[in-house]
């Protein structure tokens, strides 16, 4: 599940499927590589179908595993996998529409517990050795959870549709993506008291946030398609921002055109990568110089993808193809944008987690 139910419905009705003739690597349903070193591909699954899954691509080059969670637990994962966070030998999988966070052991992917009590968990951010916060897109709240007892301890209000978060100087910066309507703000929350410290104005619908090599905060706003959900000149285009976490001031910004709605902010070396498309959920792979934004984006791969990830060591680029009705695949490129191979994936691969 992404951002707007009309888009979800349209994707379901029209069977939005992108296919490719690239040769896929063989996969088998047998876990490989002790320690699970490699790449986890998070597959949302179809909305309300309960078929979310995790694909696994081993670093060793062994055969991929298409449905790792089921193979390890003999149980389905749930309905709409949104994100996964690795911490201290555990993986925390936010299963959005199942209203839960499944906890697995990263050595085996065996289930070790469940965090419940959060209506629509989107992302989990670890804030100390025994606590994390979880953004709840439905209730517009941030929940503090105890990672030892797997229980909710506290909560606070955010803007509309809180999504990704970063921790800096004892403060949590929360991107308010708009949820069912729109928003144009970052909520800054004290990590100890969970009290609102400040609100930073941004472009329309800031959904992605991360920190650069200098500790500055990068925010990618996806803009808006308006009430008609169709690209027209009166739409708000996307925006890229850099914020000083100490002064909480916007230091730099780049405005995209009305029909450009960037997605999936990634950093690698001296480049800021993202998908850029005219809709909310797919786009071609582009990058912009991390230090000099004046030249604007450069297109690396002129193809439409639903998700984007960059391996922290090899710098290889992973792009998930869009399908909301059937299993699809991931294309892997080298840093220059040349195709390496194709890897099996489930329905709607929404993101990647690297465990090198």
C-alpha cells in the first residue's frame, strides 16, 4: 500500500504489470548461506490478499530464495509488507495492513515475536539499544516501542501520513507524506520525551528522508497529482531539500516540474539517486550531484521501476519492476547503468535491505 486508495484501486483494476525479456536467475525454495548475508527484497503483495513475502539474493551467488519468510516459518507473512529494519541480530518487518511488526532472527529468518497495537506501521527507527519508534500512517502518530518486551510504551502526534524518519542530535525528524490528504512538513520530536520540538516547512508530501555524509538531512517530496490524480500543469511537482539538523533551516532546495514526482531517495558516494515519474508509484532511475544541484537530475536508466536500492559495497543498483497482480522481478545494474541480470521477486517489490 502506498499513498492514495484511488491509485491502489486503479492499479488493481487495470492489472498494472510491467514485464521484461531479461533472463532471470534460477531460484529455489531452500534457504542458503548461514547468516543470510545478501540482499532482502521486500514484496508488498497485493492489497488485502495477504501475500506479502521476502525474496533473498545471497552474496555468495547461490540460488535466490523467492519466499524466505514462509520457507523459514511455514507461515504467510501477512498483508502489505512496507519496510524492514535490521538491528542487533533481529529484523523488524512492518506489515502495514496486518497491523503488526514481525520480528525475525537474521541468522535464520525464524520468527521470534510480534509487535502489535499499531494500526498502520510504516517504518521503524531504532533510537537506543532497547527502544525504537514506529510511524503510523493511519493514525498520524509516532509510537515508541520496547524492543525487549515488544510492547508499545508511548505515542505522540505527527503530521499527516508519517513515513520515514532519521535520528540526529537526540531528535527524530519525521517525514509527513500526506497520508489520505496532503502535508508539507517535517515533525521534529525529542527522542526521550517524545514531545514535539519544531515543525519544518517543506514541499508538498515529503515521503523520504535520510542523512548525507556530513550529517545534513535530505528530504524528497513527491508533490501532488491533485484531486483528479492526473498530471496537469496546476499540480505541485516534487522537491529536494537539504536541512541543517542543528538550526533546522532549509539550506538548499531543488524544484521538479509539475509532472515530476520523485520517489525512493538513495545515497551512494557523491550522488543522490531516486525514481522520477509522472505518477506516484513508478519512475526512471535518476541521480543528482550531492554537492551541486544546479545542473539538475541525470537519467541513468530510462525504464520504469517501482522500487530502488543501491548496494553499499558493490554500488550495484536494484530496480523492482511493478506488478500488483503477479510475481515479477528485479533488474540489477552496475553503477554506470549497464544491466547485469534479472532476479526473481514477488508481487510489488517495494524496497531492498542490504546485509553485506
